[in-house]
């Protein structure tokens, strides 16, 4: 999904080079645990995106674990290519199954290389998972800038103690920034009006979303991260409310320290409008556990320009 900018304030080419293999760990480890990484061929031609677009897919890595054991993947290193400046990209991050795996990273290296540290991600034995590389473009990205990403070497995937096989070097879809910038949504946090105690249907977070005057937004989901110590079943039956009505599907519990709340239908935030949201949850944590739920990354609000009638 290509999201509206959130203010917290192609050519597809197949390389002829051979597959590259790095052997990690002991010989006994290598004989039993391995991971095959296949970069997926990007879309043919060039795809346009506006400056400020968020959660833009750039490259997909298909990872398959052999049956010797689960393979924990702790980092992936990718390289920016294309005629556009790396400064046009605010953040690069990895996702899988709709879940963000890494913090957003800037491309600080002049070579365009950026390492993404993955959190709590592994490929189960005898199975396949896809990891997507996504970016948020700057609202001031140069018009006609061209951008794509690639992974070059097997040791660009940190998966000790597994042997990693990179099937080929492929570049992802070419993206070109064109047109006017997307609108901006600003987040502001409010205090929780009552102390949070153990029990059902507690208010555990409050915040406002405010749209600028550029365009209307259709918000499809929001991911909140707990910077406190509560995890997993400590918070259950989570949902967002606006104007006293529940506006998201109910999430069963935290997923480690995060929860992704899906609006169905999408929630309308009109240009110039401000809305207050409250997060309700059943609190099952001990008194020692702390709760501080925040929107950790701008693209954790998934939104797009509103089209047609959505929830008011």
C-alpha cells in the first residue's frame, strides 16, 4: 500500500552472475540447516509514485528453509540503485505478512547500502516466507527521480547458523517520483484520563490525527507499539474508538509489543479535520508491567487519498 505522508510533528534485470553462497556455522550445522533466498523479479517498466508516498514496495525476497530446522533471520542488507538521489528516500524497512520487521533506516552510505535489523523473525523448517523491502519517499523528493533496490550477496542475509544460498541477483521494481506531494497527517498524543488498572475494557491510549489542507485520507489500519514492558497476552481484545463508537476490528492481543488495528470500512479523515481516538483493551498484566502505546513509524498509519464514500 502507498500511504499518505505521516508527520510525527522498470526495468527488471536478471544478472548473469552465478549464485553466491556463504557457509556459516559449524560443519554439522551446515549439513542440517539452510536457507534459500530468491529475489523476485520486479514489475516490467517504470511505476510512478508521488513525492511523500509511504509503504512503497521495492523488492521482495522469497526465503525457503530446508527441513533441518527453523532459520532465524536477524538482518538483511540491500542496495539502492537508479538515477534518483538516496536523499529522496526518508526510510527503508522490511515487512512480512503485513508486519513491519525493522525500524525505518536512512541510506547513510554513499554506495546506497543499508542494513535492516529484523526483529523476531524466522523461517520455519520446510516452509517459505516472503520479506518485502519498503520505502517512504520524502515529501520533497525530486520529480522524475528513479529508484530501485537489489540484494547482491548471500552474506547480505544474516541467518546464523544456517548456510544461505542466493539464487540470483535481481533488482526490484523501478519507481519514479512524479506529480504533486501527498497530504500530511499529524499525530499528537493525549493523556489517559484515568489510571490504567487490571480489568476489562480499559482505555490504554489516546491520540489525535489531524489532516492538512491538501487532501482527504482513507485510513485502513494503524499499528501501535508498546514502549512499556507489557507483551502479548498482557493486553487483549484491543480496538480503537472515535466519537464513542468502535471503528476497527478487534485484535485478540498484542503481537509481542505491537498491535495492528484494521478499519473496516476505511476511516475518513478529511482535509483540515482533527479526530480523537481512544484505544480500549482488557488489561491482564501484573502491576509491574507498563503500558505506553505509540505510533513508532510514520507508515504505521496506512492511508491513501480518499476515493468515494468512507466512514465519517
